[in-house]
C-alpha cells in the first residue's frame, strides 16, 4: 500500500513538474537525469535557409542565377527581344498566365514593376526577423510613388516563398500603398546569348507579358526596378538598375 502511495506521489510530482515548463523555461532550471552529459536534438530549419526557394527544378537552365549579372547594350538587347524563339516563349507564357488581381489598377496611372530579392530584401543574411533584412526606407519609397504609379512585384521566386516574404515584410498590407498583383518565377522564361565566347542562358522578366494583359500599360509608361540588368533584356529602355542590397547587418544605409 505504501509503494502505491509513493508511486502516485512521484507521478503527481512528475506531472506537476512537466506542466510547469513553458517556452521561457531555461535549460538550467530543468531536472535532467543525465546532468551536463544530457544530449539534445534540435528540430527545425536553420534561419539562413528559412527563406531560400527550394523549388529549383529549372536551375539547370540558369547559369549563376541571382549572383552574376550580364549587361547588354541596346543593340544586343534588341536582337534578343526580336528573336522569333523569344517572342514565341513570351506569347506562350502570356497565354498560360492568369493574374490574380489584389487591387484594381487605377485609371491613367503608369506602372512600377518592383523586384524583391536584393532589391528590397536581403535574401541570404541572417536575422531574427524579416524586417531586419528589409532595405531601409522601402515603405517610404513605395508610399511616395504610390500616388503616381500602380505597383506590382515580380520576383524570381516560387509563389510559396514569395507570399511568405511579402507578407512578413508587410508589403501586401501596408496602409499607405497598395499592390495591384504579384508575379513569380513561373512568368519568366530563358534566353540564350553569346558572352565572352560562351553560350549563356538566363531567365528574363518580359514586360510584354504584362502589357498583353493590360493594354493601358506599355513601354511608354512602365518602369521596372531591379538589381539585375539582365532581367531587362526584353525591355531595356524600361529598366532601372539599382545597387543590390546585401549584408543587411552592416549596410543599413543603402537606400533605393
């Protein structure tokens, strides 16, 4: 009978001890049988990998993606822009694309196409939260332009990760500006060109895809802001290249 009481008491004590543990409980406060020799298994995703796009099925077609840039002069760009195979690719993507409108385009507003990774967001540095990796004054920049431009995001990222980034960074819910819609990497296609004696293949953001869906926008009233000049190759005169935002922890003053 005494053994049963002792067992019951131990069980109650163990249960009480377990229920008192919370997310704020320190390891030093736990009564562990192994003492300092106790081993722990950490479960989760390393922060550095938390926002990395794992959908890389098309990477064999892309050379040095997101790291090396190719700068084309106007003549080179026009050759690629007018190449029949590239025009066919653009039409194919446009034909398959259904755009989900978040906020309707406003009348007579030109279009601002914004890249995300390394333009407004340092995608590789480590931080405790997304906002620490956000380019300084990004919201102010978009707020100031919103009265004059309709704004969209176009990122070379799969939709799953793009939605997470935009949501965590607050771009989709900011009270001072609205985003019309978002395009991901499925709206891009690859082009090939000779660079330094080698055939190079990389993906592009062809604004003609957007213009085919929205006739009120064209090369006359569209600005595309990106850190990679090669993304402009199908529309070189609409592109505005800016300095890439990297190493956010020590580059807090790199503005747009």
